[in-house]
């Protein structure tokens, strides 16, 4: 290595080229001697040596390495200098790092969610080869088991395939339910994914046969909570939906299933479904759509080739699995469906469908916040560069190149941004977990893997690099164009002068513009959320306890007994039950048929169906507008009756009186017997508070010709609804010890339905307020700095007789021009930006004038006082003090 160190030294000398040629000659001769000593003829040795050194091969590589070492030495020197400069001004460094840490951390937190929900691949072997089987864009991606049975019998189509259906299983044996997220899986599920058991074994192909034994594989978390992580859990029994299953294995901690947003903890074979859900049997039913199908292509096959294979096979599949009770037009459409595949490395996700747009919108919001933070810090760095002008001028006078100064300023900015990024990663970890609490799937809290992986680290590093470059450009440019003679004569005063002020004011105007965009967005979302929460939804949400009751079978007499007993519980004012509740977003729907009614689209006749008991409307607080309520006389054997919402009455019967009119239900391939309308109630929301359709029909539960295995009891109380839980448990334990119960309140159910809106509103308001605060800090700092640099000028003006009020107006007027200019630019930007949030608004438009005027007023109302404070101090200064400082 001695010759390499010698070469490195030569690279640092002015004789580099000449000495490098001498060094090459030395090594050439040395190599020839080595080859001759090994027995090679001298002529051949010279030719071989020249081939090696003729293009300076080794020396060229060593030169490159030496250049890298020199560059690293210079970089380390710049970093040490930047660290000393920041350490000498700790207040500035702390403010800058906190501002950047908050901005970069917010971006990293949102990107962590985007990564977990949208970008991250499944934790399985070779996720990039996974394919999802669908029926095209309009056909959906959920299948019946008969379709799966047709596909699984033809392995020539793919290398492997499996089916699974997400579900929630109950581990309790009566009393309050213990729901656990799980999956029905086919026998090749684990083998296809490459997921092995850490204890015991997984479910295999031989386990997935008709009449299969009741076995289960546990997720790591359930293994810990139910069995304490004991190895002897294998072979033990676990009660699932009141049926005994034998535990055969446990999968690793990293595997959470194939649905992003939920953590599956229990896996049972599809073939055991009839035993669990008896008397229903989804295995043979061609109308139960509950399975997702995934596959891996054959070796060397592309997605297009697999598509072509399935397309040719689809006709036979659908002909063999036509739902028997589907209407003729539906069967015709069913037979025209096709089978397709699409990449599925990211798995399935209802959470992705629900929140992807909102997360992308939030990414734009936090990017604007980071831009404002960077603008603020850039202004501080620009001011600091002006203060350091004497130091920089001295460096120039002593021979430092302007490129060296640019590199020094950029290094200082990069060091700040990297420190901010390090702080931001800590903030992001906490922030992402906090934001997950706002996410829900199907009314249940979402679960996400928020581990910070290489993609998140790369994003954070890129954000830090871009931020550092943005921060350092203006100070570096101004420093590089400094006049050392002027700076040294005036001890730095006037080095930047008016040009620096123009740059600073431009940055402040940009901050005001971006702040207005964020404030307007926050204001629109806040007003939209207020509109949503003030919407009645057709019910009164306060004081109602909801108890979901799950039974194997119930009849009308049993349900009546339940209500009578529950009405006697202390604190209960009224009680009722129904098959669905407001904003649960699940239930039965149907198409309505009435004489003389011809909908423009079939979907216009679609309506929710709710089976209710007497007293339902008074318990929920839904107003009866016309006619009568359901009563005890509306029982099995009596004429079929129904109550309809105002929207249904208007849709079916127009302006005619609906009382006494009849309608029918389109049930698969036939129409039901007619229902007589006995009453009209106000519109209720069952899917979402945004749902303005209000199409719901209410049928007496006592007239249902099939058992209701599950129903929801509604209890209105004058006391806290939670205090009724123990009484309900006692009653149900006496009447049906095996009944499974889940409790919530109507208020909580409404709140969960607003999770997406709450997430957007909360974050937009927070970041809008943060942007406003950063803009005010930037405005205050720029005005204070500008006045401090013009202290001598202001002192002279006052000494020559200028009125102090005139000085104040001069300072505030300059600020006013900048703020108004920023508002003007911000309004132009907001016109485009608010279009992004228009789909998330309710009850107002993106151009709502009241919101825009209010936000402009808020911005002006806080910006002008922030600028007036330092201007007021300047107007009251003693001119002699200012002149003595000069």
C-alpha cells in the first residue's frame, strides 16, 4: 500500500500529470521484471505489461479511488465546519431542526400509512408472482364455492391456486362475544403462499375434503393470548362459533393474512363451513359470494398467457355454476362473464379502497406543510448568511473559491435537513400509529404493519435531500455573489441589501399563499364535517344501546319474550329489535316493483329491507309522517304490510297518497306477494350519512317466514347506555345461555361511520393551523430582521423630523403589500387545490364564498398584528441610539 499512499500524495500536488506518467513507467518496468523472472520471454512480457498499463488501467482505478478519498475528506471538513456553526447558534439550530422535523415527520407518517395500505407487498414467498382471479371490472372479485370447485380441478391453468374467505369467528360460548378475525381457507393456501408453521403444521391439501375434521391453525397473537405461547397448544380444543376445533399449528408473527387492514388470527378449512354455519351451507349454494381466489402462474407463463387460458375456460365454469334462483336477465349476464387475472402482490384490501384517495390528499397537504417549513428555514438561513457576510467575505479575500462557499452553505443546510429527518422518523413512528386509530374497516378498527422499511427510509432520505437543497440554494447563491471589498469595508452591512429583502419578502409571500391554500382546505373540511355531524340521519343517536344477538335459531315468540324481559330492565325507557341498524352499512336489500312504476335505471328501484318489531321507530326516534306504526296485529298469517320512507313513497307513487297502495319485491326469478303500505316515516341513513337516497322499507319481523338467526336489540334509556349492559347479559343468560352478544351505542356507531371525515378534518385543521403558525413566524422574523438592518436609516428619518406614525405606516405598508400579494397567489392556487377535496365535502361546494372570506380574514387578522409588533418597536426607537450603533 506504500505505492498507493505515494500516488495519493502525487494527486494532491501540482506535478500530478508528470509524476503520474513517471509512476506508470515505474510500474510498467516492475511488471516486466516479474514476468521475465517467471520464465516469460522479454518481448512477450513487455507486450503483456503494456496491455495492462497502456490505458493506465490500475493507475486509473487508483486515481478514481484517490479522488473519492479527497472528496470525502473535504466533505467531512465541511460537516465539521457546519456543525461548529450550528453549535455556536443553538437557538437557530433548534428552531430549524424542529421545523424541519415536524414537516419531514408529517410526510413520513403519511407515507408510512400509504406504504402499509397501498405499496407494501404481502409477507409471503415471491409476492410479485401472486395473481388475483376476477370477473373483469364489472364482475367483481368474489366467487361462490361452486366456481372455486370448478377452477381447483384444473391445475393445468396455473402452478398453484387457492381460495379464502375472510370472516369473524366467535370464541365465546354464550354471553358477550369474543370476535376474532380469521379466514376460511382451501387446502393449498399455506403451501401456495410459502407460509410454514412455527409450531405443529399447517392445513394441507389432504385436509380440504368433504366432511373434513374440524381443525384450525392459529395466528401468533391468538396463540399467545389463548395458550400463552405454550408448545403443547397443538392438539388442544378451541371453541369456534360454539363448535370444537382441534389446533394443529401456529404460523409466524409476520404473517397477518391476505387482507391489508385486518390481522387474521384463525385459519379453518373451507370444508368445515357446513358444521359451523348449519343449517346454512355455503359450499353448495351458488348464490353465496364469499371466496377470493388467487393463483401463481405456470413456470415461464406471463399474466397475459394465464389470462388467455382462463378466458377459454370461463364459459364452462359459468355454465356449470349458474345461480338457480337468479332472474333470467341476471342469468344471461352471468353467462357472459369472463375470468381474468391481475397482479396481487399487495393483496386484497377494503381499507385501500376506502382510504386511498384520502391518504393521497393528505400527502399533498403535508407536502405543502413541508414546503412552508422549508421556506421558513430558508429565510432564517438567508438572514444568517447576511449576518455572516463579514466571515464569508474574509474567506473570499483569503483565497477561498466561490464554489467552496456554495458547498459550505449547502452542507450546512443538508446537515439541518438530515437532523430534521432523524427527528422526523421518531415523530413519524408515533404519528402513524396515532393516525391508524382513525382508520376502520367495516366499522372495526384497522390493523396495519407500520414497520419502517427500506421504502420509508428511502422516502425520508429523499425528502431530507430535497429539503436541504431547497434550504441552501438562496443563501449559497447570495454568498457566492458577495462583494468582499464592500463587505469588509462595512463589516458586512449592505452585502445583500435590497436584493436580500426582495428574496425574503418573496419567500414570505409564498408562505402566505400556501398557508391560505391549507387554511381554505381545512375550513371547507371543517364545515363539511359540521354539516355531517348535524345531520339527523332520520334517528336520534343519543341514549341508545345496541345489542347484537347471535343465535342458532329464533322464532317470533322467543323474540317477543326477549323484548318483554328487556323492557323491565332498570333504566330502559323503550326497547325494540331489528335486522339492521342505522349506519351499520350491511344488511339485506331488494328491488321494488309497483304498478305504473317504470324506473329509468334498475338501481333506482333498489332499497334496503329492515325487519323490525313494534316500537322500533319510537325507540330510534324516527318520525312517523303518515299512517300507522307496526303493531301486535301484524303477525304471521295476517296480510303483509310495510312502512316505507318518504323517498320510497315518492319513487314508487309520485305525489299520490301512498297509504293503502301496494308494492312487491323482486326476489330472484319471481315477485313476492304484495305488501300494503300502512305508514310513511322520514328518510333514514343505513349506508352513510352522505347517503341521500333514503330508500328503506320496514317489514314486521313477526311476518318473516324464515328464522332470524341474528338480530339487534335497541334500548333507549334515560341513563348512560353502558349501564344497561349487565342487565341485558343477565336476561339473555336466563333465556338463552348460548346466545352471543356484542354491545355498542348508536352514538359510537355513528362516530365510526365518520372516521374518514374525522381523519381528514382533524389533520387538515392541524396542518392548516401549523402552516399559519409557520407563516406568522416567518413574517415576524423577516420584519424584525429587516427593521434591524434598517435601524440606522429609521434613526436618521426620525432625527430629521419624520413622524413616528409615518415610520410605522411605512413598515406595515410594506408588509401589507406582501400579505395581499400572497393572498392573491394563494387564491389562484386554492382554485386548483380545492378541487382535490371536493369529493370529500358534504353540504357545501369547494368554492364556498363564506369559507374563503373567513380564511382570508383570519390570515389578515393574525398576519398584520404579527408584522405590526416589530414595526411599533422601530417607530418608538431613540434615534441617537440607532446612530451610535452605526
